[in-house]
C-alpha cells in the first residue's frame, strides 16, 4: 500500500486526491494548502484525511511514501526537490518546472535518490492518444509526413505563464509520445494582444527527425473551443478531435501514391486514393485514474510513460519556443542535455 | 459593347467565356487554345464563336477591345504584355505572373498604355468576403487582432507551382482586401513530401501593420477539404467557412475586455464576454459573374477591386513566402516597388 | 427554513438531496431507501443526514415539512398519497403516477389538504425551454404551425414502463408548457422489438388547438442520441437541440408568406423568406437547482410551473398514446377530468 | 441504337436529353414542349435535335423507338398510354400517374404491347441506396426492425400535388427497393398550413411485413433541408444522409442483444453493443446516367429496377396515405391489384 500526501488542493489537487483515494494500492493520508477553506472542504469530503497549511509536515512525515504536487508552476521545483531529497517518490503536475535548469536538476535528483519522478501529462493516458500511437507504430498510417494541431478557445488567461506554457505542453507531450522521438528544431511566432508581455496567441512549427513537421496553433483568443490534431501519413490520415465525445478519432483511408516507374520525359505520376472512413470505438476509462495507477506501478518497477525525462523534454521544447518567439520566428535548434541521453 | 477574345479554353477559360457571353455589355467573339479538341467543344457550345489555335489572331484583331487570359502561369507575362502593347485591356487569371519583375512590368505597361489590367482574384467578389470586409471596416469587430486560415485538401497536385502559389493567392488576396493594407513581413515553413522540390504543405505567418498577425495553413495533403478563416477582433470574432453552403459566416459576440482601472497591486483584470452567435444571410450571386461585370465597369472608368496592383501585391507576398521557406522560416521583410506607391 | 425528507436514493434521489442541501431555504434532514448500501453512501456524503430503510419514519416525522419522492413509478401514488394525508408538501418525480385515476386522486388530495404537489418535469426549468416559450408567447415566431421532436438513443431499456412513458413525458411537458395549451387528440404507432409487450419505438402525433400538430419520435433503438425539437411558425422557425452545449437554440428568420390579394385566375401566390440565423446565448444555471428553489417558492405561495395538474395532464396524454398504440394508431380524443378545469 | 423522343423540356426534361444524348446506345432525335422558348433553348444546346410543339409528331414518328415523358403529372397517363398504344417503349417521370386506376391501366398496356415501361425513380440508381440494399440483403444489419426518414425543407410548394406526392415517392420507392417488399398498411396525419387543401406537412407510418415499421416525415415547412433515413437492424444500424457529399452512409456497429437463457425469476437480460462507426466510400457516378442506361438495357431484355410495376406500387401507397390523412390517421390496409401479383 503506497502512502500518499498531496500538496495543493486548488483546481486540480482534489481530482488527484479523489483518484488516488479510489485506487486499491494507495492510501492518501494528508493534504496541504495555504487556504484553510480548501482544507475544510477536503476534510468534509474525506473525513479521515489529515490536513495542514504547512507542506513540510507532509515531507517530514516518514510514513508517507509519495508526494503529489498540484501547486502553481513556480513552486514545483522547490517542493519536488525537497520531497526527493527527503526520499519521497514525486508526482508533479505539468509543466514540470519553470526552467530547463530546474527540470534537469529534478531528473538528476530522482536518479541519485533512486526515486520515481512522474509528471502529470494526462493525455498520454487517454484511450485516444494511445490509439493514435498504435496506428502509427503498427505502420497502418505509413510514414508520417506531418501533423497539425489546434488547441484554442476563449481564455482562461493565466497571469504567470503565456499561452504556450499553458496549452502547448499537451501537444508536445502527445506528439513526442505518439512519434516516439523528440523535435530537433522549432520556429514560433506569438503575440500579446491582451496582457502586455504574455503571449495569448502562438503559431509554432516543430521539426522532428525524418522530415516530420508539426504545426501547433495555441490561442486564448478564439471564438470556438478546438482541440484537434491531424496526422498525415503516406498510407492513411487521421483526425483526432478531443472535443467530440463519441467520434474522437476518424481514420481516412486516403493518400497519394507516387507511381514508381515513370517515363524519361519526367512526367511525375501521382495516384490519389480515396477510401472509407473509420471511427473506432474507444474505451472510456478516466485517464487520470490510469495515470494515478501508473504512478503506483512505476514505484513498483514499471517504466514511467510520463517520466521526469518526458516532462523535461517537453520543458526544453517550450523554452525553445519562447526563444524563437523572441527572435520573430527564427528557427532554433533544440539541444537536449546529457542527462536525457 | 465590349468585344472580348479569350486565350485558353482548358479548365477555367470556359467559365469566363460563359460569364462574359451572358453579360449584356460584352460580346465574346473569339477564343484560342493549342488543343483543337477544346476548340471544337467551344464551337459546339457557342456556334457563333470564332476559334483559333493561334492566339496572335486575337491580339492582332483590331475589333477586339479586351483579352482574357486563362493559360498556365508561365505564359501569363508574355501574353499579357503582348496584349497590352497591342492596346488591349487585359483580364488575367491569378497568379498574375511567375515573378515579381514580370508583374511590375505588366503594371507599368498598363499604366503607360492607359489600359485596364485586372487579375482573376475571384474571392474579392464573393458576398461572404465582402461581408467580412464590411464587418471590419464598420468597426463591428473592433480592432483586428489576428486571423488564421486553413485552405487544405487532398491534391490536386500541380507540377509547375507549389502549394503556396496554388492556394495561398486566395488567402493573401482576401486578407489584403478585407484589411485594406498589405503585409510587412512573412515567415514560412514548408516541405515537399510527394514531389521533390515542390512544397505540398506550408505554414505561413504574415505580419500586417498594427500588430495584426495572419497564419495560413495550405496543404495538398489533408484528409478533409477545409477553407476556413477565423478573424479575431477586440469586440467580436468571426469564422468564415467557405465550404458551408448556407452558413458561411458565423459572428460571435465574444471577447475579452481589459478593465482599465485596476488597483496598484498590479492585479490585471480581465472580463470575458460570451454572447450570441449570428449567421447572416448572404446573397448567392455567382462571384465570377460579378467579376466579369466589374471588368467591364473598370474599362468604363471604375477602379478595379482586383487590379494589376492588387495582383502584384499578392505576387510579392508569394515570392517572400518562397524565400522564407528556403531559409527555414526566417522572417523576411517585404519590400514593395515604387510602382505600388 | 423548509425541512425536507427524501424517499428513494437510487439514480435521481442523490441529485435532489444535493440540490436541496445547497439551497439556503431548505434543510434535508432524512432520507430513506430499501438498499442499505445506498444509505451508507448518502451518510458518507452528508454525515449529518439521518437515514432509514422505513419511509414511514419520514412521513410520521412531524418536524418534516416536505417529502421528495424519487422511487419507481409504481410506488409514486401510495407514497405521495400517504405523505399528503400526513399534511406534507410533496415533490414527486415524473411521471406522477401509473394511472390517470391515481393522478386525479393525488391532485384532489393536495387540494383538499391545501398542500403543494409538484412533479419533477425538469425541462420546464431550463433556460432553453423558457427561451422557446418566450419566443412563442412574444409572437416572434408568428402563429405556430407545427412541432416535430426526436428523443431517441440506444437504450437504456426500462423493464416496467415502455419508451413512451420513459421519454415522452419530457416532450409532452415541454410542449404543453411552451404552447400554454394541452392536446385534444392523439394518434400513435409503436412496436416492441426487444422486450415483448414493452414498446421500444413509438411515433406519436398530437393535435393541439388551432390546428397545431406535434409529431414525436421516441425510441430506445437509435444509433445516435438525439434530443431535438423543431418549431415552425408563420414568421420564424427554430430548432432546439438539447445535445448541443453551446448552440441549443437556432432561430431561422425563414418563412412562407401568402400574398393576400391575388387575381381571379386563382393563381396562388407564395413568397419565400430566407434570412439570418440567430443563436442566442443562454444562461447556464442548473435546471434542477431552479426546480428545487421553485418548490420552496411554491410552498411560500408561488404557482407551480410543474404542478400536480401539469403532471396529471402529461399523464393523461401518455395514457391516450398507449390506447392509440393498442388500436394501431387510431385517433383518440383526449378528455380531461373536471379537476383540471 | 435506340432512337428517342422526349416530351417536356421544362425542369427535368433537359437532364434526360443530356444523359440520353451522352450514352452510346441512344440517339435523341426530337423533343416537344408547348413553350417555344424552351424549344429554342434545346435547339441552341443540341443543334441537330428536331423540335416541335406537337408531341403527336413524336408518337407518330415510326423511326422513334422510345418516348421519354417529363411533363406535369396530370398528363402522364394520356401521353404514356398513347405512346404505348403506338408501340413505343416509355420512360415516364415519377409519380407514374395521378390515380391508381391509370397506373394499373398503363402497366397492363405495356404488358399487352410487350413494351418496356420504366418510371423515373432515380434514387434506386444511386450508389448510396444500393449500398444500403446490399447491407440489408447480405444480412450485415441483421433483421430490420424499423426505418425512419425525414425529407423536409422550405418549399418549393407545388400547386397541383401535396407534399406527400411531391416528396414521399422517393422514400417509398427507396424503402420498397431496399427491403424487397411492399407495405401492407399505412397511417398518416397531414395538414395544410399555407395552401388550403394541399397538405404541406405529413407524418406517415408504413407497416411492412415482419413487423417492420417505417416512419416518414415530409414537409415543405422546415427550417433545414434534411434528407435522412435511419435503418435499425438487430445487428447494426445505419444512417443515410443524402445531403452529405462525402459521408452519405454511416454504419454503426451498435445493437441490443437479448440474452437467451435467463433465469426463472423472469429477469429479462439485455446486452448493449457499442462499436465502431464505418463510413464507406461510395462511387460517384451520376444516378441519372445509370438510370438512362438501364432503360436501354431493359429494352434489350433486362428487368427494370424501377419498372412500371414498381412505380405503380409507389402510387398505391401514396393513394393510401391520402386516404388515411382524410380519416385523421386511421390505419388503411393497402390492397394491391392482381396485375401486381
């Protein structure tokens, strides 16, 4: 039985408490928050749960195996570092930290202490994203040409991070996961229309190995809520629409074939393939439950799907996007630290 | 009565012949094509129409006032130049020419000869685009923040021009027209997945004056046919979906207001406005008919909406996109020749 | 402060407990269920709530003002009658009872005892249905011609009532409410494909006064979940789609005008009007909260929107539908008892 | 080579002339219309076509093998009868005639004269309808439970026939064709909101053998144009949406299974099956071309898909719908004459 303490009971923390509580392998014993009202609410929902305004009580508690962190981004690093130092396993909400340096330090610290560090990139636990990954890795889509995503809506504006750090972690995490590789370069243009200095719209192009391009559109200023990802392969194409409840993935048996033997007059021959559309039924399990169970499994030896390294790679991409935006879209080559291999 | 000769009876030419024929102010007397089969077909449809395989017969014919050119792009410049030199008014399909230099030369030549030069940017004659223009210029949308467009489908691949020259002329023409200004810089990333050296996918970001951004996604490799333009203003937002037959424009009474007087603690106050959606009824007149009538009106003195200058500005943007793609998305400042003022 | 006891904690009861608990004017003191597991769950959620397996404890409790009934339909009559006899106000889930006679008796009993009897027809508390009612009563739609509804999905099959009694109460309640009148005749055809004797599909046509027709399609055997209502008026038309989260009501400025003065040749002149579409922003308050608050207001003197009489009228229509189905769709004139005036 | 004469060059006639003209096996030699303007237009389009205002010239012309009739419904019978009497094959637009008696007489006349009589029920030549037929006859959908259709839009009102005779012929023809049987009873309720005496809205329920129900909603008074057919089978369900250009048929691997061996307590066990959705790619050939070719094939011996008998069966159903509407929806048993076997 894994004993768990949760730091942060604001927006997302209660979801984590609920899920870990419902799992057989975990026992959530204590939570902390600076806001006493939130603690009272938690106590009301879970009468046996201990509460505190001092997170150190959790970290010092030797009976606690794992610390779950659901606080503002700026506090992720000190809290996670302190917990790892104290020998706890750590589950931290995304993005992992505010800077690449902090992220590298956390990953190294988890290695040194031989503890599990996992980041809350929930999408990699969804049935839809795993279906897309399967379709790619099985070769059903053929070679992947490019991806294009839109993750846009009206607000909610954040005051401490821009739209890239708010929304793009999902897309980068998903794309790294489904492709199984990480981007090598990025070019991004953004603008701050509402809050000076905090981009609310950004257009990002990532280059992955093998000439795979990925274009991301993230915005807090869009009339519609859209969460869509198009994946274009040489054999088939798909659209993953996370807003749709029953038809999240549409697979198009469509493509362009290059006819290999063409005559010397240089006539380039193309053949278009238009085919059926298939909408697979997806399992409807709650991704957060999968993710929490996965954290337990990893502590028992499994390899984390959204490990500290995965979260760090996402961070490095976000950082490069920021730098490209400052240079008006100049392409930035992304360098990954040795820690990431 | 304007007497008209048409060069090129392939894909688009017959539409132009049909429209000019149906207008009261024009008389299509002759058409030319290198393919005798096409000429026979035209003769079958319009028994009184003269046909020829030699376009020079049209240009030399003193009874012809205006020449309409619907041939491959590479031939636009020589044909239009020859026609203008011969004192004809010229209606030329888009894009105007293959190079900026050629385009400048044509515009100057039309000025010298005092002839009308018009380019077939049909979208600026649609009810939908004009509705969007009205909504912007009346101030109903507020200040324009940014636009994002998708013009994607599967094929049809061109062999002589890339996807930017095939599809982006529409978007650039539309955006220049509805904003009433032209872009100052461009950044674009594209790739050739199918035909070596001919980009089939491109992501383009244009900077217009007043911090207006416009992001374009053009692709010959997309599972769905999409022609959508989102315009985000400070007061309202709209989506123009050219695929929809009855609901082309949706106006969202949605926005973010910055509350002006906020306290010294620097708390930035935002207010979200969610409101009704309005779908205006649009007139269903054929845009090409409007365009052909407009050509007649311009010869009689009206100012061309899709003038040679408009077509040249589009050309200059396309050329800058190509250059940015070659430099991996580096931002290119766009310079307009003196001819354009 | 209204003191409340709830009988039945299965599917819907907990929603009623939650809503009454959250209202300032009500105090939910006790709930009953035959299933001890459900009671334990309620106790866990609301530690101060008394629980019992014997509903009589609630009815006999003199400190309880109002009884809320959320049990299977067959028990509605005895429970509600016993509660009214004991001088309680009663909120009963829909449909009110299993038979018209029982319904009449309950309405009369509430009158005799001068207690409030309200039926849980939640839809009449939604923003969407009230918007439709406003559009009708303000005359904006013109004279109402006809309505057509679809309330279909796959399952969930009930074992004790047919699809008409399961789904049509919503439609009949909504239509009676928005029109402000009740139907005078009904014709219905249904069939039992899965469970012998329990119709799972039914097509119903109601005749309202002034030649208004309403066609209902209810089904447990449909590939899509649809909840749509089309209202056709002489001036405008609307579609109310309850599945849509953001665009529930679309108002079409469309219609057919009869040109009044036409010539003696009997040429009938019609003029078609095609216009804008308008999608009003609707308030998103939880209807059940509105309904529970309304129950409190009614006890304090307001006139119930979904009164016992409203529930009884719905019941009478359902009963007539059943009879028409037994007679292969023969039209049944609906008679309302004197109690309903 | 089949020689063809066409009577009626109004709305639909020119489509028939175009299609027969383009087929290799047919030679359209002459057409007639009362309106000289229409004849001039036909002459302009097809210079070698003879034209006449007197249809008798066509019927008397011994060089003509087949007569195509595209005139108002009231003239179908006399024209077709005269043509058959003269020994011509006849292709007549739908509905075949104005009365059942007339239809019977034409079918018998074609038999007597051993000529082909075909009715223009175009939908049975579409790829979509044939795909639905295949899915049913192959057993992929299982036993068919019921069908429900909507064929509604705003106008265009007819002055001589009601909405049932205007729109329902399509549905009845399609359903008879895909099921391979004809309905045994009908119940219908309609109303005339705009033109006195001419129903503009009708709700129809047909009973086919084996307890298959089919519900039709036809209307000239609907805000949206809808042409949809839902087919519910015991194994799978499908929706055929004729408005959609690329996704006309959606097949849902969804259903309800009755678990056969249930315990003696009478607990009825159901199992719900939710599965993938499949959208087959359909061939895009013009149905009218298929239909015209089929007419030629039938004269050469093939069995007509939309034979005179098929058209007569549709007519008999329309007639029964009219009678049920006059009796406020009373169920009418449909009797088919001996001629139909």
